[in-house]
C-alpha cells in the first residue's frame, strides 16, 4: 500500500507502491501521474521529473516486475531441482501475488519497448523459463525446447489471466492447487512395466 510521504532516496519505491494500488483499482491504462503523486504524498512534478512521463514510469515498473519474476522462477527451480512444473507454478503464484506488475509487464502498447532496462529484465525472466524448458524438452524426447517454452508459457500465462479475470470458478479450488491438477493431467502416461 502507498504511504503518505517518502524518505529521501525512496521516491522510486513510493511511486511504485502507489502505482501498484492504482493499477489494481483503475488498470494500467487508467493510471495518471497526478493521481500517483497524490497517493505517494509527493509533488505533482515528482513522477515526471523522475520517470519522464507515464510510459517511463510503467516501463520501469514492468522492468521491476520482470526482475521479481526471474527471482521467483529461479528460486522455484533451485528449490525443486529444476522441476519444470514447479517453475510454472511459481509463475502463476507471481501473477496472483503481484497482480499489478503482471498487469503492466505484458502491455507493450503502454511501455517503451526498446528501453534497455526493460529488455535486460525481460531477458532475465525469460531465461528462467528457457532453462527449465530445455530440461523438459530433453525429458519428453524433443529437440524443440523453444516450442516447449512457448507452450508452457502460454499455459501458465493463460491460466493466470483466466484466474485473475474471474473466468475460472473458485469452487474448483485454490489457483495453485488447480494449476497443479492441470499439470498432472497433462503429464504423459507412464509406460506399463514389462512382466516378462
């Protein structure tokens, strides 16, 4: 939640906190710098002075989101021994727990797509999915790790979006539990053991 005021040097974080609240309330496109300044308890000129314009602020926020996503995916990979399902579940968890970031990160029409900070951060988050996909591709016997990554990303991103938009009935259970159920349903069957 945004705080009223900020300590010197924390303007970026104060504006990010205000932006996160505003995105949940009005969506990324509805955000205004004047409202964010009010929420953060700073002068009306502060957001523009620090980020240039709304696009600059959203771009920096998206880059922050990609770095946070990369950290979440890397942690899931490290703690699970590289289990691709756990990496995918970490993606869904990130989307739900950091909805404001998730809502901004994948809206290229609102961002400076050629921003070096954003490009570096996006490469960092996609590298986590790529490394997991390479291992999964090997496990399922395909050389097309890129296709595996796109398929997995489509699945987890689509699931997260459906959940956040209220299109999946909550009676189906908590999102992580439901996502794990789907992942298990998509696993290839184990070949029967030979009895000879």
